[in-house]
């Protein structure tokens, strides 16, 4: 039972960890918010997601005048934060009472980020409902905290060394998100945080993060395209992993050609290699089960008619994501200019020279299968090619064949 005078003066204590990942499955008692039939706030939730790098556990002390239950206190906190402060939900991820019962906090879970003041940390926040005059967590709460905090630490790869006790206050301004400002706590709160750190260290085993994607749809231009056109491929990807994907890590998906050799859709200075292309994801965040549509730049080759290639998703290290193969198909119009293809050579390369002579300097080398526009032919067996990027050069005619 608790005493309550009002919910306008809230003093909190917090514990600090590092990391963030999906929702837990606890063996301790976790009471869902749906048990309370709380009135939903009409204030939109600010969808701010990101990896947590800290956990704050908070003893809350209230001014009181009459006894109330922890359940009523929980409801009062919700209505104070959601309606009085206009925050749409709790400003805690979990609420813990002195009997070791854990209540569900913010509906977006551990990955939801609150707005912190003068604090670069991104904490998971646990509120502790403390009796008036309490200077430490109850023994039941300490046992529950060990299990709760260990689960958070392992899910989010939070080293136990990141735990610390803190005091918190809310900074409310009209028509702005409430800021959370914290201060270090000392005495028994701090000693309990240190003891909690030591208690969970032997069991700290960060869970490996399993990222996964599926290709929900592939959309390329359905009308014929021309050589030189700027073409965008739309890929709809679904997060099939068990963790939220945040763009900007080794897990970033790219597309990679399944078979060996260069892709005909390669775009110089944009693709990562001749067979791998980046996916423009613009700081994307995909929670498990969510989908998003992203773009890949394609080049239009000097190959005509229906052109198809098979790709798959891989991470930025080139490691494939299983079961993600898809086909890219473009129909290419034949140009009204002569095009030749480089044929096989004895060395696997063909010299391109600055002038139609075997004694002139070598400008570059081309490989069998490459195609180029013809600019000129002479009567001594040389062909002048448009090489791209403003370059032109001469090759021996016998190592070319006309394809258009």
C-alpha cells in the first residue's frame, strides 16, 4: 500500500547500462498494460527508436496523504505523464514495485528513446515504486532487478559496468517533448547498483544479433529503356530477423550478383564493385516484421532486348542473406548507331591505343564481351571506339564483331 497526495512532484532513481534490442520473455512476473484498461491518449507518440546504451532504474518517492495500492499508483503515473504532461505514454520502459512485480511501461518497448537533457546516454528506464522514506530497494525488488536487468543487458549487449544509480527530473515546456534530466545518486542506492553489477557479471552473455531480410517485391521500369537512361530499381525489403535493423552497420543490405562476372547493370562511381550495388536506405529503421521500399541505381547496358540477371541480398561484408534471390529484368531498345563487341583474345584483354597504330601509346585495356559505340573505321584494320567518360581510342578490327 502507498500514500498519495499528488503526482506533480516526482523524484526518481535510475540505473545505467548500455545497448538495446527486442522485447523480452521473463520468468518473473510481468504485468501488461492491458490489465488496467487505461484510457488511450490522443497525443501522437514520437516514434524515436535506437539502440539503448544505458538503463536507469528509478525509485519514485511521492508526497502522500492517503493509502493507495501499487496498481493505483501505476495508473496515476500513466495519467499524469500521458495527460498532465501530454506525453501519450509512460516515460519509463518498466515499473517495478517493492514486491518484485514488474509492470509494462512504454508501449514501444526497450528500443524507444526518450528525450534526454544534458545526457548523451540512451537509457532503458526502470521506475521503482519506493515507500516514503525508503533509502534502498527492497529485497524482493533486488531479486527481481537481477533477472530483469540481466535480461535487458544480454538482449542489448549492455556491459554490467554501465550500471549506475541516478536521480531524475522532468523538464516540461509548453508544446515541447518533456526532457529527462538525471543526476548521480549515492549512499545505499549507489551501493545496490554496484552489488547488482557484480551479481549479474558471471551471467552476462550478450545474445548474438540475428539479422534477416526477405525481398517482398522488385519493381523495375516495365517500358523499354535506352542506353544511358537513369534507371531506379525499387526493392521492398522485410525485416525477418529478431532485432530491429538500424542502417549504418555491417548488417546493411546490398545487392550482389549471384553468378560470377561483372553485372551488365553496373554504374561506375555508384556501385561498390562491378557486381555489387548499394541500397539507398537513408538512415532506415526496420523493426521485426516491418517492411520498407528502397532504391538501387541501375545502368542500362549496350545489350538489347530483354536483359535479366539474378541477384541476392548480402551484408556490407559480402555475406549473403539466405533465401533472398531475385531477378532484375530490363528491356533495352537498340540504338540507331553502330555497336561492336570485343571478342576473345589470346591474353584475355585488348589494348586500346591513342592512334590507329601498334606503335602508339596504350590508353587502356578492354575485355571480351565489352560493347562500345563505333565512331570511325579506317582502311588499315582499325576501329575508333567511344569508351565513355569522354575517352576515345582505337582497337584492332579483327577482335570486334558488329552487334547493332
